[in-house]
């Protein structure tokens, strides 16, 4: 199974690093997030919270976005401000990254 097929969407609750939320993304999603982070505050918050956590093989890196609950609230508020009150992903976000970020948005308490 590849990371882009939906491996490890969202975990809520404590993680090994003590954060409340974690979203795992693949290398292609990471590059897309980088493009978005150059343009939108909400995506920049995700980018700043992202780190390399492993690899499924050459060219198949695995990254984790980990956020405290207050940081997740700020991200959610930024998405609303940038893309409208009913938005659940940053502007211009699509594909599997949008699916994972939508699940993340819905999990934020």
C-alpha cells in the first residue's frame, strides 16, 4: 500500500511527540503542500508542522504533519478566512492531499 492510497490519514489524541493531531502524507503530497505554503497562510502552518518520518523506498518519502490542538484551531480559522466559512481545505488544494486535509479538518474539535 502506498502513502497516497490513504495510509495513515489522521490520528487524534497523543502521539509520540505529544501533539494532538497527526496527518501522514507522501512525497508528492509534500511537494504540493510546499507549493500551497508559498501562497496561503493555512498551508504554511501545515508546512511548518511537517517533518520527514521515513521512507517506503527510493523516492517514496513519508512525512507527518503534527499539530497541537490550539495550532489546529488556528489552521482551521485560516482556512475559513482564506477560502470561505464552509471550506475544509486550503485554496487550490486537490487530490489525495485534499482528502487527507478534509479528514483532518473534520477531526479538529
